C-alpha cells in the first residue's frame, strides 16, 4: 500500500554572504551568495485526496489561499505532471515572513518534494528545481537541499561545505520587502565576481546591509547589539540578523541576554537540509 500522509520539515536558510554584481535588463540582480540551512523551521503535513482538490487548511494573515506559495507550488506540480490526485495541507508556521530566512521559498520546496513523493511522480531534483525557480529565486536551493554557492539570480548552484556553527538569529519586528531593497538607488551593484571556491575569507559582507540598516532602525539596533558578541550579519534582504558561535552553550548565553528585549532564536547551521535528511530516512 502506498503512503497517504506525510509530515515534513521546512527549514530556514541564511545567506552567509551576498554580493550584488549587476542588474539585468529585466530588473533582476546578478548575485553571488552562499546559502546554508538552519535546523529550524516550519512543519508541513500532507494528506492525499482523490478528487484533485488542493486545500491549505491553515490560514495565513495577509496571504490569500491561492497566493500562498504552498498552494501555488502544489497547483503547478499538479498541472505540469498531469496528476489527478489532490492534497490537504496543514502547516505549523514558526518562521517569520519577510525575514530573509526564506520561509515562503522553503514551504514551496517542501511542498514540491512532499507531493512528488506522495503522488509518486518520480520527478528528479533537476526538474523539481526548474519548476521551483518559477515560484521564487530561492526555491531551487531548498529543493536540492545542500549548502551552496549561488550565482545568476540565485539559480546556478554549486555545493559548498562551510563550517556548521550554532547561530543566534535575531528577528527585528519589521517585514522588509525584497523588491523595495533591490530598487533602492543607493544599493551597491558593482561587486567584482568571486572566481575561486570556497569563498575566500574576507568576503562575508552582504551588499544589502547598508540600505536595509539605513531604512530600518530596528535592524540597525539588532546589528549593534549582536555585534558586541560576534560578527553580526544580515541574511538576504533582511530583516533577520545572525551571528555564529562555536557551541550551543555560547549561543544560548548570548541569546538569553539579547532576547530580553528582542525576538530571536538559536539554531544549528547545517549543510544538508533537515528536509532531505527526513526524506532519506523514508527510503
Ligand atoms: C535576496 C535573496 O533572499 C537571496 O537569498 C533572494 O534572491 C530573494 O529571493 P525571493 O525572495 O525568492 O525573491 P523573488 O520573489 O524571486 O523576487 C522578489 C523581488 O526581488 C527582486 N530581486 C530578487 C532576486 C534577484 N536576484 N534580483 C532582484 O532584483 C525583484 O524585484 C523581485 O521582484
Ligand atoms: N507559505 C508562505 N510562507 C511565507 N510567506 C509566504 C508564503 N506564501 C506567500 N508568502 C508571501 O511571501 C512573502 C515573503 O515571504 P518569505 O517568508 O519567503 O520572505 P523572506 O523570508 O524574506 O524570503 P527571502 O529570503 O526568500 O526573501 C510574505 O510576505 C508573504 O506575503
């Protein structure tokens, strides 16, 4: 008998560095970025239905059902595969939206991989990643599930093996619009391309940081506070700010001090996504 229900993790990501090399004719930006996953994220539960209906049962504030990336991913996969089955979906959402830790993209990728499994489509990662890219620039890395150096608009991926520290992640209570940051005239768009791998030390900056810090005092504050303990960085276009520590004990200590006034969490960096570890265990 085939499996009819499945619960899968949907991890967050960090951009350990992010350089903007230029702007394309279509307005999208050429980037170089290093992605790593966190062992921290949402959890999605799927149950197959035989009437072809796709239904997300969890409400999202401010996101209509059909605009949710989970529903969009499921519909696209159904359409492109010609599958006649449907799906009921529930999510335990803990990742902040607009935090630069990729929650929406990760949810879309977990949906693609979960449904590929439950609907027994047999699609390979290349095909799922290509479909994922039509949903968002960050979806492919979540589909592939390995820490990666990304180029292009984020879709050209090569596996990387950065250290896996414990991170303190601060979540300033502001939602940063990615489109807004990328259209800021003050954004630096001329970083020289890095041509050697792994990324040489001294390249950990995020070119979005000056623009985000200028616009959002809450992000500035988080960077200043975490910066007293370690190098404090911005992930994606923010708002989340993070810093690495060699042990959980040290990360917990700093987190306890900072989360008296700020929201945040501690999580381990991981080069293999917890989604893929779970899927492996099912085989
Ligand atoms: C900055 C990153 O977070 C790095 O991980 C991502 O590249 C952003 O990925 P995302 O949130 O999935 O972004 P998308 O939904 O594809 O794009 C949102 C908006 O950001 C701008 N955008 C995004 C990616 C990119 N390489 N150049 C851009 O200029 C575009 O205006 C786009 O309309
Ligand atoms: N399942 C979903 N989870 C989160 N956001 C979603 C989802 N579906 C649609 N969205 C929309 O996408 C927007 C961006 O959400 P997301 O959590 O991916 O941002 P982010 O963490 O800044 O991502 P990124 O790092 O990829 O820019 C949200 O503000 C919301 O309107």
